[in-house]
C-alpha cells in the first residue's frame, strides 16, 4: 500500500500554564505513535535548559515581526508585551512530508486558532487542572519566576479556563498516568490507529 494518500492531521494540546500539557505531549511522543512535535517559534529569552530548534525556534522580536510580514506563520500571537509565539508553516510541511501527524503544545488562544485553521483535520484537547488552587501550587513549585510574573500567569490561567468549552475534548489532569492513558486513547481514536 502506498503512502501517497497520506493526509496529515493535527493534534492540539492546550492548557493554562502549569496544567501538565507538556508532560502529556512528551509521553505521547515517547509511545511510538506516528506523531511529530511542532516546534513553536517564540521571541522570549531561552531558558538555561532549552535548546534552539528542539524546544523552540528562538527568534528576536525583529525577526519574529519580519516573519509575520512574510506570512510565514499559520498562527501567531503576542502572549505578553513583546513576547510572541507562533507556528511556522515550514514546521507543518516538514512533519507531513515525513508522513507523520503533527502534535502541538500551545496556549489556549493558539490552540483555538490552530483548530480554526485545520478544521475537521484537527483534534483540540484542553488539559484542565483539577482546580485553580492546584494550578497555583504547581506554578509556585516551579520557582521559575517572580511573584509579579506568577500573578500574571495566574490571571491569564483563570481567563484561559473560560475557553475550555470551545475544545473538542476536555481532560482533567488529576492523576497524570490516567490523564496520559485517556489522551492516548483519544489520539488513537482520532487517527484510527
């Protein structure tokens, strides 16, 4: 059977920061499914343990704006002032040319924009924390930012939770192993695996 009829699909995981979507996506990618991670572009500073081209495509603000002008993105947004994130068209082409389905780990607005772009060819999953208190505790335990920055993330998370009904599926991440199993089943069902 030929792979010429391959139709790439998009699996979109969105959640407020700290809900666990990155851990879930990494677990799915390790499970030998025909998936490949879409590496987002961003204009923020690289964190100490991050690798350019693996975790993100790190761009300067000027380079990011240049790519916006060149219409190189499927979607992009200014998440915080001068802090841009987006999905490069070239990333999707790279993955689909490799006969794999693309997996996104994006914020809520980005996820909805991607769902709109890919339509029925996408499965948009919202990962929800068991409660705001649990989410706040997870963010605090990261100890990666100032109190002001943390408060900004908490306010944003509260707002993002209101978008959950717009997704195809909501998974509450209470017990991580169970959440991963549920996510994997939803992905396999969507891809007819």
